[in-house]
C-alpha cells in the first residue's frame, strides 16, 4: 500500500483521476447539443473544480520525484489515453490510423522528456 502513496505513484493515480474529470468537463457536453451553452459551461466549470482538487495535489506531491516538465508530459500522455477511451466508449467515435500515428508520435516525444 505504501508504494501507491509514494511520490512516484500517487501523482500518476491522481492525474488519471483528474483527467477523467477534466475530459468530462471539456467534452461530456458534446452528447447534449440541445443544452444551452451557458448551462454546459457552468456544469463544466463545476466538474473542473473537482479536477483541480486532484491535479494540484498530484503536481505538488509529484514534484518531489519528477521535474515540472516530466509532470506536464505525464499529464498530456494521460490526457490522451483517457481521451481515447472516452471518445470510443462515451462519444462512440472511431479512432483512425492517423489518430494512432499522431498519438504514437506524441508518446515518442514524451519518452524523450524522461530519458536520462
């Protein structure tokens, strides 16, 4: 259990949870196009409030083990992974080969950040 609470693992878990909230905040409303824009903005802001309660501690704790650049890179890769699942399973949108190729290039760039 202590490994999950370590400065190396806990930030990753918190970032995954925060990105789930943020993905719903930014894209969840796309299934509700009839809803007024002001309403979806307010609901999205409400969801994002809880995302901050996960992301800020993730970065604070994670900075003990990772650089700011590494934390930001992790966040972006996690965002893409969560988004792919969200897009396929919630929005029912297909992921194309171009999407996969682009994500691979982003992941390759992210890998450079973690090279010693």
